[in-house]
């Protein structure tokens, strides 16, 4: 497998760091890959900029920071404006249509999905927006299986919210499949 460098970005409170941790754990625990995950966020606990880097590979990873991602997820306009210029030519850019207006100057496959709006319409709880994004990410990249994400969710989140998270994951997968058609 070719090494994948990924940035998940948004604002504090959107769950991008949690989503990155879940993805990295799924890669290591259930897919037999190596992964490193690091994070940074603005001074505000909620509402400030946040970013989480994940590198996955089937070989050793010697440097944990993503300089030029293959895949970039932006859940806010600020994240898009800040990080879209870092994306490797020919990479994949995933954004949420509710929060982000994509520009045409990015040399990447740009995928804009109605994730937030769909979560609010189908589930009514914004707390699972990050898991919907993770479902779309998994379907678009095929880096780990959806079942591996569910296994991590079972150990990472309160049991009373597992069904909401499963619905959000499925919703994200469905949005990505519709986009691919």
C-alpha cells in the first residue's frame, strides 16, 4: 500500500480529532496497518481551528507530521482556506457543502457533500456530523473497512449513542456512493 498522508480539519467541537483517532485505530487494530495521529487546535476549546494529521502505511512511519497531504478533509471555510494549498497535486479534497465553498484553484479531485444538512435532516443531532464525514471518507478512500470503524466505535463512544453513530456512518457512506454514481 502506498503511504497515505491525511489532514482532517475543521473547528473545535466538530469532532475532527475524534474522527481521526477512530480512523487511525481502525487502521492499526483491524486492518494490520501502521498509523500515526497527531493534532493541533486553536486556543479556544470550542470554535477555534482544529487539525488532526494521520499517516497510514504498511511500512514504518518515521515522521509523524503531514506536510503535503494526499487527502484533505475540510469541515469549515477557514480550514479550506488554510489547508487546501497544501494538498498534493492529484489528491482528494473532501468538504461539507453547508460550511465550505470550494474554489477552483485546487489541483485535486474535489468532493463536496451535504453531510451536515443530511445529518440534521435524517438524525437531527449535530454531534454525529464527524461520524457521517468518516463514513463518506471511508467510502471515498477505501483505506479501511466500514466494519473496522464500527468496531472502534463500540469501544470509543458511550454505548447509548452507538445506534446514532451507526446511522451517521451509514449516512456518510450513502452520500459518498451517491456522489460516485
